[in-house]
C-alpha cells in the first residue's frame, strides 16, 4: 500500500464563527497532500510542468463526520486508487483529529492536462504508472454527474481576481468551495453543520472573468452552480446537505 500521511494544525484564520475548520480548508489540505504524495513518485509540480503536464481536480465528494476546532492537530491520509473510466485518476482522503476520531472522508477524480494547450491528456502520457491501491476506500461513494437545475436563483456574482487565481492561471478548486458556501444562508453554518458536499468542476475560470453563483434548497439538499458570465458556460456544480445540531447524522 502506498499511503501518504501528514499532520496540519487548524489556524485561527482558518476557523469559522463556530471556531471550526472551514470546508474550503479541507480542499486546500487535500490538494497539498496529493501534491506532496505525487512529488514522492517524481511527479512534482515543476517536473510535470516542464514535461507539459499538470493534474487538475475534476470531481470530489466529502462526508464530514466532525469538524476540528481552532488549534487542533489534523492527520490527513491519502492514496491513489488507480484509473477510472480510462481518464480519471482516483484518489481517496481520510481526516482524523484528536484521539484518532474520524473527521471526514473523501473520494476524488483527477485529470491530466496540457497547461499550454489547455487540453486533456491520457494517463499514458506519464512516464510511469502511479501506484494503485484499488480496493482500499475511505469513502465508497460514486462520483457521478450532478443533476443541478437551470432555474436556480442568483445569490452572488464573484470576480476572478488576484487572490482567486492559482499557479495554473485559473481559479483554484478551493475558491469554488468558498463561493458555494458564501451563496448559502449563513444560518446553515451557524446553527448546523455541513454533512455532505460534492463539487464537480466543469470549466476553468480565468483571471478577470465573472461568475454568477446560484443556489436553492431542493429535496433536502442544496443545489449550487457557478455560471461564467463571460463564456456562458457552467464553471462548477455542487450539492450540499446539512445536519442540524442535535440530529443524528444521515
């Protein structure tokens, strides 16, 4: 088994009004852990970039069991699970906090991209195959397409400014999570807790572009999407469910 483990501490500026780790911070931590794990195989960012390849996150689903508090140490474990549907690199994550309690589990799908041509590449473009821990799952959930209606009301319009753009020259995956959370009623986070979140990344957002973030509650879940106002394309789709305090988790 090829499993990467690292520990981080929840910083005060990463905590929300309840002094708990914000959802976007989980995504930032997953991206960093996956990056460092890939580097241990010789696929560090600079080496991949020099060869005309980068990994991009395509889909991710996470179940939150508990949220770590400000100052708490969080242990992250991650491992690859082989190739899915011939193009997706599957990877799972597990988060544990104090006394080993499980905080969250996630499954994700990544794609290989030519950063100059902005086109997708096949897994065979790599010099050697990535490890395969198929059968070891942190979250045994499908990463299917989301059914997000077209008639969602607009909740906010955001701009891809300097702070939203990462090293690849597009909006970072964790920023979409921030936008999705900002589109939801604040009371959901103050009085409850995010239980499930799936984000499917549809098209990149480049510097200067504007995104209309739309959301509505439907059948016990919140449907969210971001529409690029400059290209007219959907940038991302998401679905979130919340657990009210005092209720048993579903």
